[in-house]
């Protein structure tokens, strides 16, 4: 799109000409100097990094919605589920020290998903296809073929106490921060496995480690963290029952993302509705 003039922060040559901003973890307050800003877009699926700016201008916010992103995160979730079922973390440790020992599979049956949007819906459908009994929770009611769904402001016991694995892909909002906490863990089936592909701030780390050490949780696969990169002295590194990956569950594909960004730029110029605009009150 050679007709679109692009300025790269912080070298803004003509800030008054800027009508749209593409953001990923921008410095808070940086948008306030853009007097003619009419629209901002996340460079990924999440927008919590935008909404956390207390000086955020009152303009529409869009995000990237991509079938490839949903496919990638679904495959990561499937890897986490099957890896736990087939004892892969144990075999990886055994390989390091040259131990040949067989273990019975965990035989997982019931998988729960927190969040049934673009990402969670794809995970639910794919896990159902692979023969798992899938349950889903969302704030608002959802209907999905072959999947038992729950809704409401509080995650219900009848959802949690069934599960062998809980997968979190909720958006990060004021309501969902620290949702993975002691109260939730104690309502889960003893020995259940946790997969967090949402945001690091969903997880109350002290509660999580306590649940792990008490064997209320059987282990975890974590892809997102409060501080990234995960600090070298963080206790997660030393806990063998935690699989750590460096926020790679789904990474924005530039080729597909740029098409949405260009479309929204042209729509904004024409005064047309924007693609994938979020609800600021809901936070997603």
C-alpha cells in the first residue's frame, strides 16, 4: 500500500497527520500527542496492552482476527493435552539422564476451556474431533455442537469439578485478572492439569505453586507470564512439573495481518465500520 504514509515511533516527522496507530505494548501516554488520531489497532489478537494505558484516547480499537492464529493456538493446546497424557515431560527428563522406564498413559477424558471466542472455539472443536469430552465456559451463553457449555459471571463448580485438563484462553480484563487462583484450583478435580495460553496475569502465581506443591494440580503447561522473558531466577524454571514455552502458542502472521490493517485504514478514511472492533467496556 504505497499510498499510505507510515511514521515509526518515536521518529514522528508529522504527528498531526497521523489518523491511525498500530500498537504493541506502546509507552503509556504516547498517543496523546496525536491530535488527529481516529483509530488504533493491536498488532495481535490481544488488546489488554492497549487498554492498560490510563491516558488512552477515546477512539475505536481493533485487533487482528486470523484463522491461522486460531489454528496455531489450537495445535499448541492439543500438544499440551496429549503431551501430558503421554507423559512427555517425564520422558524428556528420563532422556537427559539415560533412564529407560515405561509409564501408563494418564488417559485424559474431560477437557475444559475458559473462553470460547475465536481461539477457544477452535480449540474446543479440534479437541472434540480428537475424541475428548469437551466443556467450555464463557461469560455469555454459547452453543457449540458436541460441546457442553457454561456461562455466567462466575466459573461454576459443575464445569470445574469434571475436568482432567483446564485450558485458559480468556481475554485479560479487570474481571479475569488472577482468575486462576486458589479458589478455582480447590474446586478442580485433584491432580488436574493446567494449560495457560491466555495472559500471564490470569495466573496468581503464589496460589498456583501452592496448589502444585499440595498436588491439587498434577502439572502445568505455561506459555504466558507476568514478566516476559521469564526471569532466570523464577521458580517456574526449577519445577519439573511445569512445561515452559516462550509465548509461542500463536504468533501474528504479517501477511494476513497487513490485509486487515490496510482494509481498516481505508474504512476509517471513508467513515465505514471497522473490522474486528472491540467493546471497550467488556475489554475484548
